[in-house]
C-alpha cells in the first residue's frame, strides 16, 4: 500500500449495535464525496456494518478514514472487543469484494480509487 495522505476523518462511538448507523453514514458520506462508485459504497457500508457488529460489546469503536488520490483506507478498532473472531469476520467480509485485513480487534478495509 502506498502512503495515505493527510486527508482523514475520525469518528468514535459506543460499541453498541444501536450506533452502527453512525459509522455507516460517516463512511458513505466520505466515500460518495470522494467520487467512489455507488456500488462500492454500498459494499463498503455492508462491510462497516459487519465490522461494527464484530467489534460490539464493551468500549468504543473508533473509525479512522484516510485517503489520497489512489486509495481510501478505513480502519475500525475496539481494543475492548471480547468476542472478536478474526477468521470468521474475514469470511464474512470476503464476499463483499472489499479487500480487508483483520487482526486483533482491528479491521482495515481498502478501496483503490
């Protein structure tokens, strides 16, 4: 991956299912503003929903979006996630066709622009 530029946005919210819409709306708004294809935005919204569900529980979900002319990178984390199953989450994200890297309570989604 090339170095992502200084353009970024960070959103944090309680790691509860009720707040998943906050993450979806933030990500979709940024992606559409950047001119990302609507079909990719919808896949990204689904990936964010699945990711937030996996990170739900105690603590806070932090969503960090960074972008440049070449890519849009989204990182979702919750260090307090207790039921996080990285292999299962990777399997759920794979059909959405958004490249994902899943490690210890962190999910990284990348869209090449």
